[in-house]
């Protein structure tokens, strides 16, 4: 993602050999920016930001509890709890998504 390549030139960490082309650099999963001299042009991207969310779609819930689990017991397991709709897990795992 473009936002992962917004790194101050002095903070860039080299991600390829000298003379690497922009295409080779990007193919290796790195960022390329040749606008500043004296710093790496091919550099490592920032790590992806992720967060845990409770899935909105009840059909994708993955069970984290057992029938009759209470909201308190579910929360202690660090899982999501929604007592609806019927027929799907009410205590379920978070999903990790990129921000």
C-alpha cells in the first residue's frame, strides 16, 4: 500500500542491492523513491497496521464458546459476544483486518 512507503528519507532501511531498478525493487515487496540523493532509493515498507474487530456478518462467526455461555465468560476468553441472531455462535473470535 502507498501509505506504507511514506517514510522520512533519513529513516529508510535499504531493501535491495545498489543499482536495483524500480521494477525489481517493487517486485521484491519494497518501496522505491529516487527523489532524494544519499539515502536508500529501494527501502523496506512500514509494517501493516492491523486491528481486531468483531465480524459484522453472523455467517462468518467462528465459535469461541459453548451453548449457554454468558457474556461475562465470553469476554473473559477475550472473544466477541452478541446474543443474536439464533442459529449462529453468540461467543465468537475476533477477525484481524488491515487498517
